[in-house]
């Protein structure tokens, strides 16, 4: 389909830093190619703002091909915008029409404090990972041969599907409780499904859930918004599996 | 002796690494906590190094500019990772991986380094599986493999189209464990601004906290640079937006040589440029060339009609199509190596056969119609239908394609809004990987003692062209299995040094000069944005230091970039202040380094009067338009010494390449 140009109005959340109050500001942007990605549209806005000697909008992004998980944005009330299974960087302006008003806000969650404008601090996810999201194996040239541990294809595929999480935080932002259980459930599941993860399974789930609670994330009430908004289609089953792992750990735990 | 001592161990090639390891000095476990190491970058090379050094007991500080170490651009690698496991029993071996890599690199890589890479490749797979990386498996539960360009065996391990993601998250998990244990301190949203040298040795870095703008001093006994490649010098590339050369360039400015900067990999199958506001290019995996046929219209008027929207590709008759790779390279067809495929597409578009309606008409078709029909017929047979209708074959064929490449087809459709099941994909080459980088010896140490460089940031393993699925292998080999040994050998002399203090004139000088350069760029009050200059740099690079280079164009590029550098420093406008999150400032500081590097790339390309791998000089080709190497005069690594921001002043040092174990020969893919 041939590209066309559209004119849009943007309502963007501006906030100087974590300690100041923010507000929505209105901007008009003309001649946006429908072939542009949403972030390219923001680049265009920033060029305009800078040329007008105004401060550009800060937003997180890096790979722009839907895999690094750095981009975020709440667009018209939905994490990563109107298209399902899509990160903001892969959302294209052909999803919008001439004359549209588009609302752009940062992730909203107590555990993700705002750094500036649309940039939030997601280091809570890193700290959850540090609490147990690993297999304790040191680097050595002498680990056993990779094929000496056959793993049923089905288990490997399911572990891969869980491991496909990009850590963007859309699940948290979409959840009315600000819960991180889809993110944590995916990591717990990846290891719970693999024999390599079994040895530390109990400590892992207890430590990761403890850290998740300490970071101020809410609990899951099975609404399922996270699964719908997840750009990688991470399944709710992972939360169920984490809950089973957690219960099991609680029953056998001596700690 | 040359200033470049490669320190290649003596002895037979297969014993060099083992013997070298056996004779290196060690640091005893009780001494390691007294030693600090800085690692810059948390991709495969950096995260694996930081994790391994943390496990050993060193005090590690790791830095990344992203909001989390998990974002590094290794994550975007699609296809796979090579390893000489020979699980498929198809004749693979360490030697064969070694040989394929040297040949693929067009005989411009160092034999000893490449052999070591092949030796440790198997360990990488073992290590990753032990960490819980979910590689693709067969129904028997064992690991699956596929093949990639430039090889005749199946040695590529993969995790769907997300191998880089899974490997990086594996390294990130190992790094996270060390952070949790307190052995690695992580500095995210931090950018390295300079290297600090004391008495000639690397003793720390100056970093900028990207949230507060604070300029920080970090001291260490050794510094590891694992900051990736410099493809973003072209503005448009498959690299992440933040990928940059600055850490490597700062080290270069402090005295480390920069090797073979002109060796750039331009990947043949990427989604073409759509317009002037485009920010980056997206790769379509090399694996698609297994099923797709590449063509352009034979007649220029057909190409023009397609660009004008008057003709559709499906309306072009079979006889009016030019399957130019199959025509020129019957033996390898659509599966020639990346550099060869890219040049052939450019040649057709330059001749007026390009099909994309963008400014440059640059685009060719990657067509799956033949494969859809043939796989459709196969599937119908398997279902017992020996006389399938055209519709049935179409239906079953598309299903086969979807199973194999579904995610790529979906990604393509999202970007272009065209359905590649119904109409051929439009593709064009794009900048993807840089083989050049900081010069390192066999121990991965630069010409600055104590400054080590790993992964894409160094130059060492891929010669003039990297084979598919070898970048992931090198990143992890360096970080898990090479650096931990070689850096310990260096650090064994540091156990009596004691803590390095940041209270020194050297740290003060470096910090002050960083602050001054930031102040200068912010008070410039020029008239153009950073992107304005970056795009202009990219255009010069793409047109004159891109897929086809010649003396005239390179000389023009050198001059134009020199002028651009001056204009940038006089006329760039960067809003905001230094004491806050300022993304324009970050970009400006990176682009300043990219401009200097771009000029050096042109200087390097000009001196290399031969064609090899990704470096194609129009003047040096054979009668059929293939690369013409000059082994007599150019069988060397070009290592440049910094002499100021004008890269034409840089001085050239040569490391002669010796081929003792592989016979040097012309590459032939016909």
C-alpha cells in the first residue's frame, strides 16, 4: 500500500524528573508518513521541537525491532498501543488516521518510578532476576557434553516460549494491581520446565517472589490483561505454574 | 620489531592454546578480591566476561548505557551460533570450522585466533545448555542443527529466530547471579566517556551517569572494552539506535590501535529504506535464502513501471525475470556468502533494474512462489494426493512456509504492509556488522597494557567478511573461555599494586576534559540537530565507503567528512543541560566520535588497494566482477594510530598475516 501523510495531535506526558509534577502537553505534528514507525514519528516530533528551541520528549528505545524490550509507552490507554502482539517500535503510523488525537503516557506503576517524561525505571525487574533467575553453574570448559542431557522437545519448546519474554514491563503497566507475576512466572517457568533448573527450583521461586513483593508489585487477580497486552504472547499458564511451584516450595521449605 | 606484537604462541596450531594456557601465570583465589576489573558493555562478550570474572572472585564493575544489561544488541541476533560439535555426523571438526572461517574472511584473519575460536566453540554450547538456554531440539530430545552460508555442514545451533536473545539472556542470568552475590557491581544507564591511563597502563574510566549527568571516576587494575561494533556510522543500519563506537574510540584516542576499520559487513536481505524519516533497517534472516529466489525485471521499463505502481511483480512473466544470483553463481545460487550477494544486488540496481519506489530505487525481490508450489506438491503427495490442483498446492505450500518462517513473514508484513505469501518480498542490502575494531594481540589485549577488547569491538577473528552465526560464537568464546585466562596472566603482576586511587592528576585531567567537551557542545548554540549531521555522515559513508568503493569517491569522502566534522563542532545545537537525562547530548557525543571514525574508514579503504570480502574496490576486480585480492602487498592487518581528530593524520602500522596451516587461495563460489 502506498504511503500517505497524516496530520495528528499528540497529548504527551511531560515530567522533568521523579520529584516534580508532570502534565499532558499538546503538540501538532504534520506530514507524518504512514510508513513510519511510532518511534520514528516521535523522532520527527523531537526534530520539530529542537528546531523550535523547545525541549525534546525523552523516551526509551534501542533495537527498534521488537526484541530488546527497552521501548514502552502507553498509547491511547493501551500498553504498546492498539495492535496486539506488537512492541511500540514495531507499531506503524498506518494504524492511525488523519486528524487523530493520540495520547502518549509512560508505564504507570508504583514499582516503575518515572525518570523523565516517558522514561521509567524498570530496575526492579533486574533485582528480581538477581534474586534467583539463573542456574548456579560457573563458567568452565568442562561442563558435561550438551547432548548428554536429552530434554523432551515439548518441554524445551515450552521453556523457550516462556523465555521469549523481553522484560519490557507491559504486563505490569496493563495490570490494575501493578502485578509482575507474568514476568516472574515466565522466568520461573523456563527453569521449572528444564532439568537444569530443578535443583534450585524451591529457592528460586521463593527468592524471586520475595523480591517481587519487596519491590512493591501487586498481586494477580486473574484478569488476564497482561497476557493480552504482552507483545510476545507470554501465556497466563506461566503464572499458574509459578503458583504451583510456590505452593510446592512452601510445603517443603524449612526456611 | 613492529609495535604490533601479536604474541602468537609457538608450536603446532592445534596445541598453541593449550600450551599457552598451561604456561600462563595465575592469580590465587585469596588475591583475586584485591583486584578490580572494569567491563564496559553487557552484550554476549561483556556479560560473559563480567560473570566469569565475578565467579573467579575478582571485584568487577560492569557498565551499560541501556536501562538494563539485558538490552544489549546481541539480543537481536536471529539465526544461530556455530559450534564444531559434529552432532550431525556430517564431517564437521574443529579444523573445518577453522578453515571455513578463514576462507569466509577472505584470508584476512589471524590463523591462531580463529583456531582457538573453533576449539572452544563446543564448550560454549555445553556451557549454555548447563545454564538453561532453551536451544531447539529434535523429538529424541537432542539438540537440533541447521546450516548457514559458506559451509557444507550443519553446525548451527539455534533457538527459533531468537538465538541471540536466548544466549544473551543466558549470559545475563549468569551476570545477574554475580550481581546478586555482590561480586559484580552493575552500573546501568552509564556511559564510558574516557579511559584513564597511569604510567602507560589502563587504570580506570570516566563514566557519565545518564540520569543525573554526574561525571564519575572509576579505578581498576584492568579495563575490558566489550562495547560492540560501529555500523551506526552509516546512520541507517541493523544496529540498535544506541549502538556506538565511543568506548572503543576513547581507547583508540588514548593510544590503542584501531585495525581494519574499512571491513564492514553489508547484509543482503534487509527491508529496504522507505523514506527520509526512517531511523533504522530491519534484517530478514539469512535462512530465507534457502527458500527464496532473488530477482529483478530483465527490462528496465518493467522496473520503472513497477516503481510507478503500474505493474505488479506477479505480472512479470518468467522469461522477463533475471534471477541474477542463479545466473552468475550457478554452483551456490541464492546461497552465496553475504558480501557476494549484496554486491550483485547493488550492481543490478545501479544498472537501473531496482524495484523499490524510494529515492534511490534500491530494492530487489526475494520470491517464494517457486518454493510454495514445490513444497505444496510435496505436502500433497505426503497426504496421498498425487494430482493436486494449483489451489491445493498453494494452500499446502503456504502452510509449509508459515511453519518454517512464519515470524519473519509476520515481521515483514508489519513493516511494509504487504503480504509476502502473495507478493515477493522487497529486500536490499544494509549495514549489519563490523569486522574491524580495536587491534588486540592473541591475549585480546590492545596496545595499551591492561586494556582488553572483546567481541565485535575487537578486530581479530572474522577477517574481511564474517560468516553467518559466527558473531555469537566469538562474543561468548572471548568472554567465557579466553579472557578469563589471559587477563589473569596480566593481573598476576598486579597482586602487590594495592587499590588504585581515583585521587590522581590523571583521573582529574580525564574528568576535566570530559566536562569541558560536554560544556562546549552544550554552549554551541548552533543551527542544526545532531540527527541532521548524523544523516549527512551516513549518506557520505553509504555512497562512497559502502558496497563499492573507488579512489575518487574515497578521496571525496575523506574531504567531505573533514568539513562535516568542523561544521558539526561549530554548528550543532544540543538542547538541555548536562545535569539531567539528556538524550540529545548522548547522541551528540557519540556522533562526534562516529565522524572521526568514518573518516578513518575512508582513509583505510583508500590505502587498501585490493578487494577482499566486504571491502570492494571498483578498480580491483576480475573480468567477471569478482573481488581481486592482492596477497603480495596487502596480506596484513592495517592498524591505525590516532594523531588527532583529523583522521588523515593517523599513522599506519602493519601486522603481517602468516598462513602456516591453511593454504591461501582465491575464493570461488561459481
